[in-house]
């Protein structure tokens, strides 16, 4: 099982924003953003809260649960 953040990057594109704009506005740090981009590690609630506030969205707009198909 995994949480993926492809929706976040699609939403950024729709809003005309970049990953740099998230860092510049101190919404989220470089390391956390890289974890999200690569789909590794744990992202804390504070980061999700800041993203949702900055982007005016809900958590489901930036992330998605994908069931692990390997068995």
C-alpha cells in the first residue's frame, strides 16, 4: 500500500504554481517535497495541512491511496 502525490503535482500545474513556489512561500521543505515526488517516506499532518491551506484544497485533492498489488 502506498500514498501517492501525483494529484498534488497536477493541482500545482492547474494553478500555475511550481514546486519552487511551495518552497519559496515556506509551505513545505525541499526534503519533504522530494519524498512526495519520489513516493518514499512519511509525510506528517502539518505538511498536509499547510499544503491544503496554501492551495485551498482538501487532502484528497493532493494525495491518493493506491493498494499494493504485489502479494
